[in-house]
C-alpha cells in the first residue's frame, strides 16, 4: 500500500471525529440561544451526525460508489479494500467522537 493511502486513512479518522465533536458543540449553541438545555441536545445532535460525518470524511458518496464499482467490475480488489478501510477509519472517528461527547456529558455506557 502506498504512503498516500495512509495519509488519507488518518485524515478520514480525524475529519469524522471533528464533524462529530464540532457539530455537536456548535449545534448545541442554537439550543442555548433558544432557551433549551444545550447539554441534553448535544448527545442527540451527535447521534444525528453519525452518517454525515462518515460521508464528509470519505469525500462524498459518488467517489465511494465509483471506487466500489471499479473494485467489483474491473477486478481491482485493492481499490475496493482501500475504500472499505477508509470507511472503517471514518466509522472509528465517529465512534471516538461519540465516546468523547458521552464522556463530556458524563453518560454511562449502555
């Protein structure tokens, strides 16, 4: 595997982490401004941002679909494996962000 892939792998993790943490913190400011409890909405916002953080981290859905198609139809399995690993990296960033938000809100693990 080439070095550029590892940079993209790490970037996907931290982009997804940033979308979850930043989105939930900044999104809860709106609830504060309207008089609602911002800490209560922070966890709810983080749960709603999960799929969007993954999509933002992998760079959009059309590139992912094109790489899946290339991997399956053209027999280029390395492209397929790379795309799956990038999605798994983004999912790890999302899970880490949710854990940090739960820790900040002092929620216990279910």
